[in-house]
């Protein structure tokens, strides 16, 4: 094991250069004009995984391909670890807000700035390098490993569940390890106890046959922009709660222990406020900020477009308005139910004179972890050894829809430990990954593989 | 006079070709990248006005130039007519909704489709051709004429009032004639009794320092998109009235006679609904559709932009949202007062955790006409003779801010008679002008010049 850690230390420079190569490929899964780059990203990753010592296949799906790497030398008695990650990234817009170009990784103040550095290429690549460290030094691993890297996580993983269902035997495992999350704070490694689900929609409001002159028609027809605003405003009440009737029916109340653990974490609303540059935090009355993020659902506008938005004053009465609106869900909410509630609400609140249309873009189920047992212990030890401090349990405000699907289909628990840091601009301009976490994280993962083998043998 | 009308008949083909040339120049005043084209449009117009027999200057302003054409051969005892129009046009977006390109005039079913065909190049050019018809046939006009064509009407005429103030003697006149409006219906010529004013704003809502991940932060901060929707929704009450406290204080109630004239016009809500393709009309309770359009103020979203609006699902919590919102004003409202009321309202309703910013884009005062006297009689006769039916009085829902300014500064009444038709897509894709109205309108204007001279001599 110490050989593997030495190997990592010795090769960090090369690992960094390789990561930069990976980050330079604009594998934007949401945009079809980047399909070739997304494929190239998969092939590039497959080559590096082969060099690390895995047997690798790039498997076509109806969308972007899945890269599957395997090493099964630990034998039938050793546990099998399924490592899941994704090589696709979010669109980088708005480009003008990036200090350095999104697909030209740039180091500043100990951070690697690039789209995908934290989410998830950087973290996925840490696993590849941890595996390489073992295989290059001892020629072996204490566990069997299957690495599954998909290229559609950022568009809702439409082809992953069918893929899992079609390869249940090949993917059979004892534990699923995912590094696509963050640490609670710098120097404070963390293991996740929850993830929120997602129900992402486009609401379209249609008015007249064509755009109208706002002078010639203003006041006599319902304006889709005004109507859409009314609709969106009606999604919350004045307590910051989501106003769809029945929305909270399936929201589980968390146990006092978890809420106490959350309350015990080092968190300052004032610091968060200052970091974000806002005068006040906001949200659902009766819950703390971390509770609002981790154990309560929410509803956000992700985008909105209507009429004329360029320079100057165009006196148009637009005939169409669109908003991208997403709900973060908590156990036991389901996207299908939320869609029904939203449709019922749209029928109720949409003013006369316009029509609505609801498009479901993607969704994912919320998740609640089992944070105990040998795999959890292995992770806790590996993180403590690599970072010099015990990991804390934390919730995840984001969504990794596949987690629940893996657990149900493979009958294996998921272990979520990641290395991005608060403020790392996930899905925003200037996304970054800490250089220190990239380096310590590879060590932590190498230790994790070691301890997963040891704990399973207990 | 009959020579002039014969001349018009004979030259209609050439007039049409010239108009097409005029319409091909994309003189989009709101967009600085079209500044050269806007200038070219002014020069082109000046050349045609010279050919018509006017003395013409293209006068620089701080923005787009003003084209001034003069013919003063009628002598000091004849009345002087100031003809006002504009050679700039609205932006053509959204381009994909145009059946034929906006700057490639195309005739279909008796209509000339092009940006500016109705608003206002086509109508302005009709005046030029009516003047040419007189000067080419009799070498003279019964009135002195000053034609003032500006290139900034679509951006609020920022340099026109200073220009008028600087040229009061040169622009001195007995009546201002403007053809930048429409007829109440096909075959039914009209003279305007009112115009609404305009107060056009951009409301910006700012949140965190940068865009955030909607999973990592959703539920803990106020979303500018949601906040903007709340703000816009709060601008109306459930009676369709504008909910800014004090907004209606300066709205004059119109007299019973005018309301009776409005009620007597041939109008069908059902037909309007069907033409527009909406299930219901909307607006302020207690007023008819025409009243809502002509004598009541309104508030419309003209554009809205926030976050990610491209293909796919980006889970971003945007840090900025913008709406273009404009109010149509009626006598005696003022844009300055509305701005104050809106600012007070924004202070009241903007939720904690975001900040607002209000930009005033442009405005214009509402207008109420004097529809009696010799000039009105001249217009009524000219229209009846050209179209074979008495003109009706109608209100204007749109704004021509300069009308009030002309009247006040030049101490002359404004006479608004125009030739566009309902449904002609002003400020929208597929703007058109009726070929028949272009042709009859030139005749009507030639008759108008004749009768303005005759009535003044009464």
C-alpha cells in the first residue's frame, strides 16, 4: 500500500497534465453540436483506463457511450466495487463570466479552473489514478473493480438504467462508490447521508398567433410574459413554502439525531451570506440553511425567456414565454407526482387568454443513505488517514439520480464521498477543483480500495 | 388636381419599386451595428425628396440624422404644413417567424411584407409621392410644406425635441400632418382622437455574486428569476388593473360622447379573438376592448431573460434576471410620475435577498386631439374622396411621443391620419402594408394638400 501512495506522489505532475487533457474536451452532453467531442471524451478516458491496467470497452447507447473498465483479479471471494462517474459536463454559459476559458484548464491559487474539474471529470479521474497506483505497484487490487463512466449525467442519464438492466450480472457488486460530491469544508472530508431528487420542467405560455405591437394590442389581450410571471409567483407562498396543493404530503420528517448532526456542523449563515454576496439568505420558514439545502424540497427558476431581450426598447407584446423550472425533491417525493401536482396547479392558476404547455426535461429520485457497516467504516478510515481528520456526515442538496437506481437494481449500498469544496462553482462560471484535494483524494481512494478489501475480509 | 391624380395612377409601378428599395435598407435605430444602414436610409430618402422637387438637407444630430425637405412656393399667405414621419424601423427579431425576409419586400395577396412597410417608411413615402405628383404636374402646391423625417422614432426620439427647439422658425407651421397610424378597418379611413403615452423600463434583479448550482444552493437563497416573477405578478391586481398605488390618480375619465363614438364603431370581440388566435380577450374589468386599447393605461412585459434558455436542462440558479416592462399611458399621466410609483413599488415588493435596479429606456406623453376645424374638415374630405366613405374617429393604442411636443412647441394642431390596417403586424414578424392603401393613400394625401390650401383660404 505504501508503494501505491509513493507512486501517486511521484506521478502527480503527470496526473495533473492528463487531467488537463481530459478537461480540454468540451463534452457538453446537453448540446448535440458537441456530440463528437463527447464521444472523443469517452475514447480518451477509455485509453487512460486501459493504461491504468483495466480491461475497457466503450459501449454504445442510444445517446452518449458508456465507458466500462474492469479488473477482476481479486477473485470470487473478494468484494466487487462498482465505481460510477461521468465524463460529460454542463454547458459553460454565460461564457463572458469565466476568468479563463472553460475548456482551457488554468491553475490559480491552488485551484484548477475548468468546466468539469469538480463535476465530475476531476473526481472520476482520481479513481482511475488510484487504481493505476495499485496496479502499477503491486500488479493487483484487494477488490474486484468495475468502473462505469457515463456521458449523460448532466442530461438526466436517460440511457443508464436500461444499460444497468441489460448488464445486471456484469455490474453485480457489493458496494457502489461515487465521487461526484464535495467535502463539507476545506480539510473536512465528508460522507453523504442524502441527496435530493430532481423534477425539471419547461413551462411554456402561448398567447396570440404572433407577436403583437404592445401599443396596438396592449391592455386587450393577456400577455404571456405577465401570465408566466403570475404562474411562477404562484409556486411559492409567503412562508417560502411551495404552494402546489399536496406538495408536502410525501416529504418525510427527519429524525432528531440527523437534525442534531446537521445542527452540530460548523456553519455560519453570515459567512455564507458574505461569500454569496447577498444581503440575506432566504428559504422555507422554520428550517436552518443546511436543512433547507439537504432535507427540504425547493423550487427554482433555472431560466426564463420571453419577447425582446437585446439592446434597446422594442414595444412588442410577445406571444410566447418560457421558463425552465426545477424542483429539488426529498424522500419520499416522486417526480411523477410533482408533475401531476404542477399540471393541476397550471390548470388552476393560468389566466384566461393564454394556454400553457408543460415539458418534462429530466428528473431523479431523492436518496437516503445507510451510513453504517463495513463499507462505511472503510471509507471513514481512508478519509481520516488521507486528510488527517475524521469525516463528517453531510447531506447533498444536488441530485445524482442514478444512486437510488443502482441500489435497487444491484442490491448494493452506495457510498458517496467526494472532494469538491464549497464555492467551487458547480454548473456555474469558474468551476474549480482544489489541487490539494485532487492529490489527497487520489491517496484517499487508493486507501479506500485497500480498506474495502480488508473490511470485507473481517 | 386631376393631373396629379393621373400622374399617381401612371407612376404607381415606379413608386412601388422605389418603396421596395427604401424597405431593403435595414435602418434599425435601436442597434448600433446598423448605424451605417440607418444613415444610408436617410441619404436615400433625401435623394428621393430632392427628385420630388423639395429642397432637402440631411442634418446631423447626436444620434441618427434628420432629413428636412422644404417647398415654400405657396407664399406667406398660404398655410404651412409640417409633415412628420420616420425612416427608422423596429428590430425584426424573431427572424425565424418571418415568412419572407424582413428586409426583402415581398408581395403576397395584395400586401407588401417587410419591416417598415407600415411603420413608417411606407406611409412616409406616400407623402413624398403625393408631393411629387403635385410638383411634377403643376410645378406647384397650394400650401407650403416642410417634411421632417427622423431616424430615432423607434428609440424614443431622443434628439428630435432639441432639434425642434433649435429650428422653431424653420419648422413654424399651421398644422402638423402625421401618417404613422392605421385605419379602423379595411376600406374605413380614420382620423385619430388620441394616442397613448409610453414609459418603458428594464427591471433588473440581482442575487448572488455568481450563478449557483441549483442543487447546492436551491432553497437557501432568493432566486432572482422567482423574485422577478413575483415583482411582475404584483404589477396587476385580479381585476386587470395596474396595482401601483396612485397609478390611476392622473387618468382622465373620457366624456360620454367619445365613449359613445367608440361604442358605435364596428367591432367584434369574437372576430378579434379569432384573428389573434386566443381563447379569450383580457384586460381591465369595466371597459370594452376598444376602451382598453385607447383610453385606458396598461402594463406589459416586452421581454424577459434569466439563466439558461438553450436546449436541455441546466440546473443553474441564476444570479440575475431582467424584464423589459412598459406602461402605455393616457392623459394626464406622465412617465416621470409612473417611474416614481414603480420605484416605490419595487422597494415594497422586492423580496429580501435580492436587489433591484430600474433603467428607464424611453417614454412619451399621451395625446388628446382637437378633432374639429378647417384642417380636420380638409382631412375628412380628402379621405372620403379617395376611399369613397366618410372617415371615422378612432383612438390610438400606440405612442407617437413627438405629437404633443410638436403641438406645444409649434402652436399648431396635429392631424393624424394613416393607412395601415388592423393585423398588419407592427413591431412583429411579417409586418405588411396593403398595396391598395399605399396607392389610394398617395391619392388621399395629394387631395389633402389641395384641400388644406383651399380650407385655409375659406
